[in-house]
C-alpha cells in the first residue's frame, strides 16, 4: 500500500479536508505498515511494496529483473520455452496442495523421442537386439526424426541380415586361394591429387574400403600427404612407426621398445576399458593408411 496523506483542506474548518474518522483511518493504516516493516505487529501485503508486482499470478515465483531494480513474477519453464521443437526435459506439477513437484521428463531412453549419443556407446559385453533391417523406409523415418540425410547403406545390420545377404547359410565359403607372394597386393601410385593418392587399374571395388595399406615413398612424403604427426594424435589400434621419442614414453601406448623406427599398434585403452591420453612431444609416422575407394567414370 502506498502512503496515505491526510487531507487537511485549504483553511481550518472549511469543509474541504478529510473527516476526523477518515483522517485517523489513514493514520492507523500507515502505522500498521510501519510496525509490520519493523516486525512489531501488523502486516504488509507483498503487492503493496513499491518494487513488486501489483497483483499475484498463480503458479509463478518471484525473480529479480536483470537490472536488479524490480521483483517480477515468472513462470517455471523448460526447453520448449526456448525452442518449441525441443522436448521438455523437466516438468512441473502443482497438483499437490502447497507443493511444487519438479520431475525429469525422461526416466528411460524410451521416453526420448529423438535420442542422440554424444559419445561412443559401450555395451558392457551385453547383447543388443531388435534392430530393424535396412530399408529406404527405415532410412526415411530416421531422417525425419533427426533431420539428417542418410541412406539405407548407413544403417546397422543384424547377423541374420548379414548371413542372408552375404554368406549362404549352410554352404561353404568360397574364396580364392592366397597368392604365392605379396606382389599382387602392391599398388603403384599414379599421382597425388588434393591430398589423396590416385591408383589406376587396381581391380578393387568398394568392398575394400577400410582396409589398411602400408605407404612407402621412395624419397620423401609428398606435400599434403605427410605421414608424420605428433604422438598426442595417435589413434587406438592403428599402426605407427616412432620417428622421434622426445618426452613421450611409447611403451605406455603399445610399443615394445621406446626407440626410433619401432613399429607398434597403438593400445590406448586400460584394463578398465577407459581411454588413455597420450602425452609428450614425441613424433610418429603412419605405418598404414586406410583405403576409401572413390569410383571415377
């Protein structure tokens, strides 16, 4: 309540001021607020304060504004208040009298309508099943939910799908015999193009994608295709050759010996299956490159 002033009129007993009763009513209410402020009795309404809202709004809480000059009433909200297309992760309920119940909206992965993994998923040696078979319809549904542009080739497959499509169940696997030497696996590079190597008449199809090849240059590595990199950039299970040891102890990361020209496969997972971080200023070179076949016409 704002302060109430007693109207004393223009002149004494001119009949223009407040009556005696009205005057002392204002005096009493003013003193009630003063006593309430100092905790000496009486009461003062929250809405009567000068820096608070004039009325109370159900299911809101007081919050000081950005300028720090006014108390305002705000409604509790979740993600959809920022983006209506995002599902709320927190819900609020006022159904219990005198209580505000705050709950997480997702107690199970099933409740998330657009689940996304932010890190690699470790299955803990448990089975994962019930995967849909790849199809244009499955890829289209995935794209609709996640706003992506994948095809059925990007979807995971089950063992049964693999057996039916790629390995005839109950029949022996027919593969060609191994060559007498490695000459058939040696490819000559025709040219270096935009950081890639071009090999003509190699005879492979896209089934070779992801296979590892050892890269050797007769003289020095070509520009933009250098194989040397810092030890801190080592990737788990790839093969490397130590160029310079520096301050890196490569025996901690899979190398049998900590010396130059030692070839090793990086082991960056400890016994608890946690990632190991490589440190030091050592240098390595890639001992293998991984093929990603680009078909040209």
